[in-house]
C-alpha cells in the first residue's frame, strides 16, 4: 500500500521544461552557438551539469562551464517566473489531497536547490510543506542512477515497496526503476509511445488526472489496478479486465495448449504444436493448433490460429496477457518469426510467453526477449 510519494519537480509539478530549454538556447546563443530544442531533450531531468555540458558536446560548444551557466540561469529563470506562471494544472490540489491522506511527500529533483525552491514557491507552497526536499546538492550521482530515490526512502524511513515515484523523463523513470520503486511516467515531456516503452509501472497524461482522488485505496486502485484501463497492447489500446495472470491461469492455459496440440493437423511433418492465449479484456482462453497443407506455404501455425480465433470472438480487438506454446521437443519450440510478428500486434513487451513440452518441462520469456524490435505500421504507432 502507498505510504510515501516521491515527486520529480520539473515537468511533473511545474511546467518548466520548455522554459529551461528556451533559457538554454539563449545562453548558448549569447556565446555564439546555435543550440536547438532537440539538443536538450535527452538531457532533461539529469541535472545542470549534464543539461549544459551534454548539450555543449552535441553542438560542439567550447569553453562552457556549469558555473557560468548556473549564474545565467539563476538570473534569467527568476525574472521569467515573475511573469510566467508554471504550476501544472491540479498540482497543488494533488499535493494537498495527498497530505490529507496522511502520505509522506518528498521532492526528489536533479535541479539546483535555488531552482527547486523557486518552483515550490510557484506552486504557492513552501519547502516546509514537504516531508523532504532533495536537490542536486544532496546527491553525488544524479539520475538515471537510483541514488536520489534510495536516499529519499532511507531518510523518510519507508520501505521501497510502499513508495511511488512520479517522473516525466526517460532518465528519471529509469532512476525510479533502478531503485526498485513503482514508477509512474507522465506524458508531459515524453510522447505517449516513449512513456509506454520506458519500463514505467504506469503511464498517465499529467498530474491533474489525480486531482479528484482523496483516498489512499482509491489512489492505489487508480494507479496500479488495470481494471477498465486502456492499456497499449502492440498496435492498439485494449480495455483490460484487471484480472492478473495467476498460477492457476497458467496451469489452465498449459492444459489447453496441450489439448490443442493433440488436435493438430500435421500429416506431412508429423510435428504437432498447440497454442493457448489469455485475452486481456475478457480473461478467456483461446486455443489453436497448426494446420498443414500440401502447399507448405498455406500452412497455419498454432499461434496464429489461436490469435485469429481470439480476434473473431473478441470483436476484432485483442490484447494478449499470456501465451503458451506446446510442442514435443525440448527445449520447447518458440513461435516462428512470422508468428512473432503477428503476435506483436496484440502483445505488450512484457507479455509472458511460456514454452512447454509434452513432459511438462517449460521455459519462460517476456515477449520482447523473443522479438525485441517488432515492426508496427507507421499509422498505428502510438
């Protein structure tokens, strides 16, 4: 259960990323260099040193120092805040609701302390509102290292499993993941597709999504229950049932794949394969077996047979929560390349794929281990 919430600042609670980039462009321009927005993007959320020196390396800028950039930023940023409100919609309400819930709240930012405190002030709050405020001066290794979140957990005396991280950049998300925390990615800085592939436990659009939640159980359910949530499976979003794959589901799926194998039509090769999958939206199991043909090119693999059966029954929309493939050799045979490409349309990167032989020996993979880079048609990419 959630007991503590760790917030990155820029891009999560305040809309400061574009302002920071704009000031960065001005900084380099005054020194005779042409920096563009895209030069800064991969350095967001990793601290001033990487933000400036990493960008300088990209554009081949020389004689640039973090100290000089910090002085420039501090002066310009403070001036800009006087006329540019940057608080994210709903941010203060969410923080106040979490305080009312009794949750411990920490700011865990890679930025300099002066900037963190200026951002807190822009929310209409003071540092004392928070149980802990960590800035760049308190850590030796910045994000994407886990140090900042491990330090927050230790200082607040909370177990990693009871804390949640909110981040908006790939480096920040990786920092939370590396610390072993449930990490929520926001689509304020990252595109949805990038956030979905970041490894985050949950993806939301922005912090305002949580503004109406005033109960810890409701917060836990909203963030980490998949019930009735649209989840990206391959090329499309599927409304998940919320039923996680249990040991008994795996056992039933293995039994179903074994039975499907017995019904395979393989008079030419004699090689029988059965497949079974669990639908994310209905929780139902669908099976298929290989069907050979005198014209070998017309043969249908068990996996594709199961997919087409499920698609037809589910109304043309499918998300695969588990796939089992049964064959009579060991190690058990994985899906062929053609089947993997078809499955990629309907599986998540972490969808479990279990390969089993007729003696019950099995090997388990995540789908991305079998096909790390599937082709998704450009118009369908999320």
